[in-house]
C-alpha cells in the first residue's frame, strides 16, 4: 500500500482542498472589504452632516460651506483608494487561482488515472442532455 505522500489521488485531493480553502478565504476577505467600504460611507456622511450642522443642509446646494468643499474630495479619494486596494487584492487572488489550477492540471497530466476521477460524471442514460442547450443567445 502506498503512503499519502506517494498516492497521487491523495495529493490531488489535498491540493484541491487547499485551493478551495484559499479561494474561500480570499473571496470572503474581498467581500467583507466591499461591505466595509459601503457601510463605511454611512459614518462618513454622518460626520459630514455633523460638521455642517443638520439645520444647514437647506443652504448647502448652492451655498456649500468651505468645510464641505474639503470633505467631499477627501471622502471620494478615500473611497477610491480603498476600492483600488480591493481590486488589487482581487487580481492577486486571481493569480493565486491560476497558479493552483495550473498545478492541479499538471498533477492530472502526470497521473492519467486522475483525469477520470476529476472529470464530471456523465449524465444518466434516461436523463436529458445539457439544460442550457435550448438557449440561442450563446
């Protein structure tokens, strides 16, 4: 009997599980970052209202106080910087995904018996074919 380090199936399953865990953590980190940006806008708006004063909002359309002229570009630049940071994190996660998938493909190529195990199961004999086959907008 072969050990887990020499068994290609066990190695493939371990790498697949690691890939899924990394993708799960990365996607949740990006998702919570977007949530923090969106929810973070609310305290930023509240702070702007507090600085200007709740009774003065009627005058801010054409008579914006100097503090608002400073707060708007600062808030916008902060939000843009955080969104760009999240975009960079997304690109890094995509690069990690491509590396994992290339490694998994190399494992499949090195061990032909893994190809049949990793292939999607064929449909049952009486089952209909591709459920999206009727679509003509592809």
